[in-house]
C-alpha cells in the first residue's frame, strides 16, 4: 500500500471517529436539555 493510500485510510478512519463523537455529544446535549426543561417545569 502506498503512503498516500495509508494516509487517506487513516484520515477516513479519524473522520469516522470524529463524526461518531459529535453525534454522541449531540445526543448527550439533547438529553441534558430535556432534563433541564423537565426540572424547571417541576418548580
């Protein structure tokens, strides 16, 4: 495998990890936002 092909593969893998992380982060933020609204709604 050529160096450029290896680099591209590594980049694609990293991009996949990044996308996964941002998706998880977005889900977490949504969960926290839902918690906040339900808590403030109870007061």
